[in-house]
C-alpha cells in the first residue's frame, strides 16, 4: 500500500550506487518523498545527526562504519528517526540485533518496491502512534497546569470574597453579590446589570433590597441618591453595579471606593465563572480525545483514573519502585529467515497483541515494542499496591494465552515468549526532548529484568529474588540459577514460575 504521507525527507544510506538509485528513483521520489543519499556509514551518520530526516533506509555492510555501528552511534545521540535496515540474504540475525538497537523494520535484499513500501508504511505508522501518545501526554500536562493556575486564582478570590466566588450557579452568585454590596455599603437597594454578549444591550437587572426596606424607594416621593460603577475587565465593560439610598442620604468616598472594589470582585467572579464553564467544555473534549488514543497504551480503567485524578500522576520525573516485564519471542530469527515478510509481520502482530492484552489485563503500562519483544511496567502512572503480583500474573497470562493462540496456528508458526520480571527502584517520567517525549522508566531494574528475560527459554518465566519474596505466597516456583547483576557482590538467585494461584 502506498504511504499516505507525502513530502517526507528520507535518508538512504548504502555503499551501492545501484541500490541508492533504485530506492531513490523508483520507490521514493515517484511517491512524493524527498530523498537524500549517503555513500557509506560515516557519511550517513553525519547527515543523520546534522539534520535528522523523517526516515532512514540503511544498509548493514558498509565501509567506514557498518549499519550496526551507525545504529549504536545514533542511539548514543538519542536520535529518534525511524530506521529500516536493508539486509543481505542470510543476515536476519543482524536484523534482529538491529531491532534491539531501535530499528523499526528490515527488508531483505533483493526486495521489490512493494516490500519496501510496506516496511516504510509500517515504520511511519508506528512513529505516528508514538507521536500521538507524546502529544496527548503533553496536552494532559498543559491541562493540569491550566487547572492549577485557575485553582490558584480562585483561591485568591476566595480569600477576598468567599461568599461570592464559592458559588457556581449564575443566578445565585449574582444575588449573593448584590446581598454583599447591600451589607457592606449599607444601601437600601442594589441593582446589578449584565451586558448581553450577543446583543450588547443591558439585560433586565437583578434587584435586591435590604431587609426591612421593601418598597421604601418606590414609596418615597423624593428622588433617591444613586451611585453606580461599571463592571469592567480591562477595557471591556460587562455590566454595571448600582446602589441607592433614600433622598437626603449621601454616599461617602469610602462607599464609592468600596463599591468599586466590590465591582472588581464581581467582574472577576463572573468572568471566572464563564472561564470555568469554558474550561469544563474544553476539558471534556480533551478527555474524549485522550481516551480515544491513550487506551492503546494503558488499560481503559487506568485512563479513567488518570482523567479523574490527574494530581496522582507525576509526569516530571520521580523515583519509585516498579515491576518491569520483558518478553521476547524465542527462535524468531530462525523463523523470520524462512517466512515471507507479509506472513511474518501478520504473525508477529498476533503474538505482540497477545502480549499487550495480557499486560493491559493487569492494568500495566506498555512502554514499547522492540521488534519481536515487548517491555511493560507496573505501579506507574498510578500506584498499585500489588504491582509485583500483577506483573507476574501478566507474564503467566501471556504464556497461557500464547498456548491458546497455538490452537489456531500451524505447528510451523508456533513461537513462545521468554519472559523476565524484575522489581526495584527506577526513575519514572517524561523522558526525551521538548519536541518529543515518552512516558517511560530508566534504571538498573530495567537492565535486571532484561537479563532475566534473556536467560528465559521459550514459555519460561524467570523472576529475581526480590520479586520472589513479594509474590512467593501466590505462586509455585523453583530456583533454577544464579545471575551476577551489575552493582551486586554476589550472584542473585533466579526462580522459574511454575504456577500462579487464583488467577
């Protein structure tokens, strides 16, 4: 399928002039892509870092720097452009190593334009999803900041006039404003007029009389003494506030100053009421947008909790304990060598879907897909008292649900995940650049869980000593090995999960 996004800039890195010409002239340019080429790995690295492209198509075996060396340099520089490897026949193992270094996809030489376009579309689609996630996360942060600012403003107003700003009903609020004016200015009557924003005309005034003075001004033959001030926000007049006393009684300068202050409070309160109403409408629209996309990465119940209590979520970066789950398809490189790309991608998506659903079933957070592997964590963004057990249950469900998938697939297409679960302290938050951020985790615990996953066989779940101590009463397990972890003097026991009780 032809990519739908045109005019994207693509960097083609290959030491073969024929390959560069074929990809540029026969695949990319006819479909609206802007193309830049590099003749070797060093040239490609320089161009990728000087002006990051929208997509990189790169060979593996090249002079000066190989494709894998370029990948390592780009990863060190936190380069974020999606990358597709162009590998020679029989170099699928290199492609798998590329996946671990952040490659989005690969195509095997010789390839057809359709094969390359399919890989490009998939890479751009995954990148768009990630960008949507990061954009929505940024929007959530902005909304939280706006809410905090409005709350601060309302609290300041509340200190000045609690009886006014604490109300949300427009009619009741206007009546309370008039009552406050009567009480503080010792007037007999107060009239509050608001401008109709649609017509620009004054609406029918809200009138309040002091207790015991009903009909006083109307019954008096003499004209009343009146004092009026505008309700004004900057240069915009939104209404007026008028007080009256019987003829013969006058208003002091203090009454005039006090009425002006009350008019300012009233104008601000009315304006804030309108802003809160608009914010509620905007926030509800944002919630619907966030709910529609964010549920791709965390369970729907977690999305609802985040939207309901945004104050519980810290996106700026905190230290906390989490459980990290890594799962990797065993034998995938051999399987990919004998499988057509279209079938391979379809089957891979089926296995990754099962893994993702198992994580979401335990309300975990999907961190990322890495080729044939998945990373997830628990106890963030929202706290989960049983986070370690949730991670182990997710791993167990993952393996069991893969067995169900095998009932619908041929024996030749049956793969199994090796799973590792680690528990420890990490840094959680939005990590990246101001233009592109990702809510993720970093720390030695991530490496520990990865080491456990690398040691697990197909269909095997390995957990560390700390994880075992937290969940031992809920599982059946056996000690199978010891692993030397970074920063520890002694090897740590490793346990294989044999069963999980009361799923």
